[in-house]
């Protein structure tokens, strides 16, 4: 049964954040690695778009809200 487990990589070893139920000590498993993206707050994004990019994004947002406006 596939599981998603959050872990930390330290000293060449993956260390799960919490115990993994259903896996015995020394049991072999297959893992797929995916880096956990760092979350950024909106404040960190301020000033990263040009004025034109911000206008284009606002236009897309407005268009999407217009599509769903009648559904609410």
C-alpha cells in the first residue's frame, strides 16, 4: 500500500518525521523522492512582478472569476 511520508535527510540518511506504521525494522522498501517545496508568504513575492505582468495576472484572475460568478 503506497504511503506518503515526510522525512528529513541528515548525514546521508532519510529520517521520517513520524513513526511509519506497518513497516518492520530493517524491512526493505522502495521510495520515490520529491523535494518538499518551501512555502513563501505573499509578502516575499511583493515586487517580483513587473507592472505589465501584474496587470496580465489581474486580467486572468478577473476573467476566471467572471466564469464562476454565476455558479455561486
